[in-house]
C-alpha cells in the first residue's frame, strides 16, 4: 500500500511537445460507452495499491468524470492490450493532464515528463489515511 504520494507539477506549451514517431503497436482511444469498463478495470487494478476500499470508491469518481463534458478520458493500448490511461481537464485556456498512467519500463514519472519537455514548477504531497479493521 502506498498511502503517501509526491505529485510533481509541471507545464508545457504545445509547441514544445517533442516529435513522436508513429508506432502501429500503440493505439490511443477516447473512452466511450463501449470502452468505459476497460478504463474502470485498468484503473481499479492500479488503485488497489491504495487499498480495496479506495479502489472501489474511485469507480464512482471515474464514472462521474466520464459524464463531465470538461473532462476527456483516454486509454492507451499496446498490441491490443490496455496499458495506460489519462484524464484531461479542459478549460477555455488550458488543459490539465491528470492520472497519466503508462508503464514505461524503467522510467520514473519524473523522467517521463522531463523527456517530454515539461518545465518543473513544484510539487505537492498527498497522504491517505488508512483505517484498519
């Protein structure tokens, strides 16, 4: 269980995103009614790291986010298997990327953001209170 989490905050201008080479093994899809269960299952498995009760309650949040017109959810597939997800909160001037979860082997999230040219702006620390039965 990982009750304490450091979240790194960074920004990027769209013109600074690195160029990418198209990989036919990778498919990014906007979550639809047909793929919502795939997102729920993938995120549930990830959220189990924070405990079963946390993972169960997160399901309702994901469903509410799916209905929110200002949140775009996407799934990443590698060779047909779901491997990652992201939420993008869209406002009139910005888009906030949240819950970016893609397994990049040995890379840490900080290294992944650095490779994508994000500029570091700080961090926040979150703690999860766990009640024992």
